[in-house]
């Protein structure tokens, strides 16, 4: 399946890749008060009737509601942080461990309960940042992996605000595993901001055509000056996620 097939899925991929409002509109509509309300579990109280109508009428109207479920995740619930305590690294973290020099600075988007960040810490990386929207996941991280927690710079925030606050080309490698990226609504230019902040590498496990807001990720990264150095797409086959390693040209 290609990103632009003659189907509803192809239209969705095109829309999610290209039908976006300007970044100034996103910044004007989504304020610190909105971020803080979502992080504290009060997102519904900020969703006014006017905002709901604007979102229904205009696809590109800014929104961050998709992160609310993760922000409100509790132990034993649907997205319980203990479900993300793994015995082995995910594919992006393993790729980082296998090919990235230990002197590189790292940023993990959606570090959750810290399992992957602990693996890269154990592998010898010492300059690591992480961010996650789930307060409970970060509590779990601190409890289960105290050494990795203490060695890293961890933020409780949404990708949108976190990335916007990062200086350009301030980290060597950004990595993330799956749906956290895919669930960012296209009103925020997530790929553009990742490319703005990353200096050398972006390593992601994504399902471009099925999960979340489907996008032409390869095309978007190429437009921002990143090409594919490695991909598992051919080996994985259709209908599943793929590991992509993008490098700056």
C-alpha cells in the first residue's frame, strides 16, 4: 500500500501530511493553560463549545485532546505504566544502542516508565533527555529505574510544548517507539519540529498507513532534509509498524 492510493486511506494520509494550519495559529490557540489542564487531568473543562465547533468545522484547527488518555493513565488501567516494563529494548532503543556513538546526546519522546531509557543508560549513554505526558508513568520510572532517572533530564509535558521549547539542533539523536508520535494531531507539525531539534538522527517505529493519524512520514522527513539510512519496511511487510532510521543530509 502506498501513501497516496486512490482510497479513503490515501486521502487521510494526504490530509494528515499536508492540510495543516500555520504554527502561529497553533501557538495562539493552544496555551500553557491548556497544556497544564491536560497534564493535570482537567482537559474536559478546557474544551469549550466554541473550540469543539472550530475543531469540527476545520480539520487543521489546533487540538491536543488525543493525549488526554495517556495523561490520565493509572496503574492497572488500559495504559498502565507497568505494561511498558519490558525485558528487552524496543527496536528504536536497540538501534540506538547498536549504531549510535556513546558520545551522542539523545532525546526519547514518550519515555513512559523509563524502560528504554534505562537500557540506553546501561549501554553507556550519559547525555539523555526524556519526555512523557503520563505523570504516573514518570513516578514508576523514578521508582523502578532510579539510576537512569537520576542520570537523565526528564520532563512531564506534551510533545508540542516540549519540542517548541527546545533550541534548534540541540540534540544529536531523537528516538521514539510508535503510537505516541502517530497520535499527535496534524494541526501540530510534529515531523518539522523533530527535524528542527535533531542534529544527526531520528529513529522511530511507526505504522505510516494504519495507526493514529496516518502520514507520509518518509516524504515529510525528506522535505526537512532527512533521508532513510535503514528501514525494516520491506522485511516487515504491510499492516504492521516499521523501524525507520532517518539521517540528516
